[in-house]
C-alpha cells in the first residue's frame, strides 16, 4: 500500500516531480490522499486501486484510455495524454517507478544481502557459482538470465537478465517473505541504461570483463556508452570485485580507489596458479585447491570472482570450495559423448570473446575435426556478425554451419549471409537449427572429433517476430541425434 502523499514526497526528494495535471471535466478533491494497493506498467492489469506508470517508446494513448475504462484513477508519466484522470508528471518515469516500487514493497532491498555481477560474458556462470556457494550456509535467492529462484527450491525461466524495477522489487519482497537473507543477481548494462536498478545499492558488485557487444540501434550507440553503463554497478556498490586482466582496467582501478575492493587475475594478489581440466589451485585470500565441473580457465576465473564476492558476505572457505565443486550451469559448457566417441559441446557463447575462448578450450582437448554451429540474433547486437566472421577466419580449420539463432523480425538467411560475407572460405548454411545440429553430428567419425553448438545454451525457444516459439533446445537435440 502507498498513498498519493508518499508518492509525491518520493518524487520531490528525487527532484523528479513536475506537477499534477487534471482535466477540467474530472472532479477530484485535491485535499484527498488516495491509497493505492497495486502498481503496474501494464495497462491490461489495472483497476481503481492501481497506480499506473505510462512508460516505453511503444506506449499509446489507447492503452491508457482502456485502463481508465477499467477504473484507473491516477497515472505517472512524462507526458500528459489528456485522459479524464489526473496525471503525475515527472522528468523520468523509470526513476519514479523504481523508487515508488521500493517504498510500496517496504524496501526489501534493505533486508537482503545483495550480490550483483556485470560483464560482457560470464554473468550467469558467476551468478550460479555464487548461488551454489552462498546456499551452503544461507537461504539464498537468485535472479539470472537462465533461471530465477525466490525460495531456493522452485526455479523458473527469466525473461530479462535484470527485471524491470517494479518486478524486481516485487520479487525481492517475495524472497524476503520466503525467509531468504541473500540475493544473487545479474545486472546488465541495459539495466542502468533504462534505470531498472535506479536507487539500488549493492553490498558487493563484481565486474568480470568488458569487450564490445550490445552496440546497435536499440541498445548502446557506442562502446563508450556501453562501458559507462557497465561501470555504474561499481559506483552503486559498497564493495567491489574486479578482474585485473580486463580492458581499461586502469580506468576502473582509478574509479574504485576509495572503495573496498578485491582484484583478481594476473598481476593481482588473487589468481589461479595451476589450472587443470576439472580442478585448479588459487593463491591469495582463497588459497587452496578447488574442484570444478566446468571446463576452461575462464570458468575457473568466474569461480574465483564469485568466491571472493561471497567471502565478503561472510561465506566460509569450506562453503566456497563445496559450492564451486557442486555448481552446474545449464547450457554452459555442457558436454555429451556421441556413440562414436566424439564430443558435443553446448554453450551459450554469443559474442566474439566468449566464442574464441570456447573454441580454444575445445581445441585443447579435441585434436580431430571440429564442427561449429553458429548463428546471430536479429534486431540486437548487430556488431556480433562481423565479429563472428573474424573468429571463423582466425580458425581456418573449423567446419562451419551457420543457422538460425533468435532471428526475431529479421530474415535468418539474411543474418547468416551477413556473417558469411567477410569469411574467406566456404561455409554451409542450414537455417533450420535442428537440421543443422543433426547434420553436424553426422560429420563426426571418432573420439578426436567435436561439435560446438554455440549461442543458445539451454534456451528452449526461438524468438521469431517478437514471440518465443517452441524449440526443443540445443542440448535435447544433441542427445536426440548423438
């Protein structure tokens, strides 16, 4: 529950309030202080008890008109749409929604220890490591690209890496109600760009890495803008954990010099000193030996980052070792063996850096022919297409099959042709992803061979024309045709 006066006080304190406008034919006693028992940004889910937020570039007056017919009495907006109810005009509706949601849900962020991960790649893997570690000793919730749990028992598929602020506060409140004391979450650059986490302060923020990605018409206009919004997690965290090997580390190091911090990686106090296939040794604050189910030193680095962050949240060394050993991440470096002995690697790698590292790991273990299945999403991250071509050119011995990967409103064949254009050798194009996987697996002949299925990980859908269409999933199809 929240009153109009409380809402106005919040907006004024944030210097976000402009005015309340009311149409002349709407009778309302300005001395009243109405109470709202619901918040919503979906006009289809409104009634007389709802405070509504009119947000988004695609928002139309018709949506608001329908909400008024449903009984809506107030809305918050940057625009006066001229309907017969009062509008609370603000400079930024996204800021307003975040702060009002915090108050409406009784500030659940203050009742949880909050651990957040950002980075171009590795957020989900690191979040799963941290969740596994903290769950050894604390009731822990998690919000990730892959799955969300608010009670540590029930998991459901996420729709956004970082939920809209109103949904985020509602889920935090539910986690508190379920007895959770800690929350692990991913914070994307988009979350700061569109203010999904406005006003939140994290107990620990982790910056894993940075490389060009998410640059395009509907995402970040430039790498500088992308990097700036990534760094906002550090500015809004009480303590930070940072990869000392990342691009532009010196700039980040200067930014956090007055904060509590841990660096990890080469030339830092916390680093991997012996990396094996399923184990590694650390020196520094987490000195010791660790088992790990995920192949690749980059995954071990994610485990190290998660371990350092959890140490700041009072996790014990034993919990860190056990949590890392038990952690399993759906769709991240999942390995199957075909009946002929060849290996199949299913991984979410979806940008230049993560794809390069995935190929390097596979080539370290598989010395025969390697078949790569790859696509690129439509209407986002368009720079990836040229990046993928560069990776394919760098590894001239790969057999490459280009296929569909969430084409959305674009033609998947056109996307594949755009990837193929800069490639200096012939590649196959099989747009049906299931057929591409079937064909790739049929090309292997023995235990030295491998198939890499990159991009979708554990996603059991294809995004087509704005809708999630049923798709068996890369892992399920690999099992079907192995």
